[in-house]
C-alpha cells in the first residue's frame, strides 16, 4: 500500500482542488459542505443545481468508462477526488444512487438503447434515482419480496409497496425489484424494472426520522406503469441484476466518508478542549481510542482498494461495513458525552447541531446496506467457515 501520491496522482489532485476552489463559491460555499447523511434535505435545490455544474465540468461519474461519459478514473484518482471534495466542503451530492448503483448496472446489463437513454442524464446531473428493494416484509430477507408486475400491452403494470426508499421524494426514477412470474418463490421469477416516479400510479409518503428530516419514504405502486423495454437484464433474472447493483457499492466513497468522520472528530476534540472535558480521564481515553480506530479504518480501507479494479470482495466489504458503521455509532455516543447537558437540547424551533445529527442518524448506519448481524453472518460463514445459519422455513425456499 502506497500512501504518497505518484506524480500523476499529485497533478490530478491539484487539478481537482483547483477546480473546487474556483467553483465552490456563492450559494454552493454557503452550504458549508452540508447535505450528507442525516442532513439530506438541507439546501436540496442548491445541491441539485450543483450536481448539474459538476456534470457540465465532467466531475460526475468519473470512474465510469469514457465512452459512457465518465473519465475512466483509476481507483486512486477516485479516492483523491473524494478526499478533495470533502476537504473543499463541496455540497453533499444528490446523484449518488444513479452514479454509484444504477449507472454501473446499466453499463453492465443494459442494451445499447438503455445505455443511450439512461446514462447521459445521470452524467449531466439531470435525473435522480432511488432504490426500490426493501418492503415491509422483505428487508434482510429480500427474496421474500411481493411487489408484482405484469405485462399489459407494451407496458409493465406494477402493484405493491416498497419502504425505506431513500430520496424517492426527490427522485425522478426508481429501480424496482419485483415479481414478474406469478407463483414464483424467493429469488426466482423476479425482474429489475426502471420505473418513472412522477405518474398517477405512484404515491410517495416521506417518513420522518429521529433527525426530524425525511430521508426515506414509503412508496406505493398501484397499477404504476413503465414501458416494456425498461427491464434491465432478462425478465425473471432480476435477482442476479439486483445483486450486481449491491456489489457496486465499493470503498472509494468510503474514503471520502472517512474524511468527513475525521472532520467530525476534529470538531469534537475542539469542543472538548473548549468546555474543559479533556481533563476527564475516561473521555480522554475514549477520544484517543476513537482517533486510533479511525486511523486503522482508513488504513484498512486503503488496503482493501489496493490492486482492486472493481467492487470490493464480499468478506472485505462486510468487514469494512461492520467496522465503519459501529465506529460512527460509538462516536455519536462519545459526542453526546462530550457535549454533556448541551446534547439534550431539542425542540420544534431548534436546529439540531452536527453532533446531535450524527448521534441520531448513526443509529441507522448499522441497519442499511446490510445490518451488522447480516455482515457477521457473512464473515462467520464465508471467512471463518462457521456452520451456515438455518434458513427460515416459510415460503418453501429452495
Ligand atoms: C437510513 C436507511 C436508508 C435505507 N434506504 C433504502 C433504500 O434506498 N432502498 C431500499 O430498498 N432499502 C433501504 N433501506 C432498507 C434497508 O435495506 C433495510 O432496513 C435492511 O435491509 C434491514 O431490513 P429490515 O429493516 O426489514 O429489518 P429486518 O430484516 O426485519 O431485521 C430486523 C432485525 O433482525 C436482524 N436479522 C434479520 N435477519 C437476520 C439473520 N438472518 N440473522 C441474524 N439477525 C438477523 C437484523 O439485523 C435486524 O436487527 C434503508 C434503511 C435505512 C435505515
């Protein structure tokens, strides 16, 4: 693992930093880098405009191949971009699901027509996407999903309910896993449909979170429509395509995330010094431990990306997910203890401070993207070779 930039990477870093210096100005700079997890609604319209500015300058989708509008950036360049982005306090991105999940899946499974239709608006920051996988009775056990779709002339008709659909209320499209073969069980008979959200058959109800904002939603499909051609991969092969999407969540974004964590840590250390909490031996110990763990997390993430030119391998991805989400949750608790009584202030006319937002939102981080228990199962079974956990009997799953 090499920590220092190569000369080419150093030049790339300077190019990114310079562009950001020149463009994170005015309303974009006023956001102060806000708009991340737990803060998604903050300055949304300005951030949407920023996505277009990024797109016009060729700074969206930089890891995609050049032929699809990307820059074909190497992993180290993507890491550098994410680091400089956070350092410049550039606005929280609104196009991450299109760029990080749907786009790579279209590149892999899409027909030429689907690539022409769906990739350019993602690159341009013009169309936003959401992910319709989870349902009230299908989360960790996703293969239990029951939302169904059937062909009606040259359209799919979709009926059912998704839940926890992040950013659906701000999105134009949703990639939806649904059952297209009546009577099929578990992972068989599913299809991966691309569904426009702005239509009468779709009702989106935002769910208010602990942070008092609404990042995610319930999405109801009642005879919602999409054209017959908007199926990614073959009908009935949705499980395979759906898993491919999940594998595209890889570590480069995590390094940017870790830089945000470092900024949060520095802010907390500053607050601890200011309110005299650094004399408390227990808090000193916890602050030091948090710092050391964050450094280990960064080194482990860098190592997982070394020599990789694709999605992180499943066991490593699980270890990192378990590690960062637990670290951030512990950090949120530490932040509340450092703030002391101040941490307890809330109310209708009170804007939560960043430590409070971190504390509250980090509760969800050990759940989404595969809960801690699911990650431990993967590590136990695939890394340690422990006995496979018994599968539920319901549904007669193969
Ligand atoms: C902030 C946030 C954003 C999200 N965004 C999206 C989105 O955009 N699109 C989308 O489709 N979904 C999204 N989700 C949903 C997320 O994928 C699910 O919450 C997750 O898969 C867990 O499913 P569940 O909530 O149904 O919990 P369940 O699967 O019902 O789990 C409940 C509890 O049981 C445990 N458990 C379940 N199975 C096992 C097992 N086999 N062994 C041991 N323990 C087990 C879990 O760890 C958990 O503690 C989001 C969730 C959150 C919190």
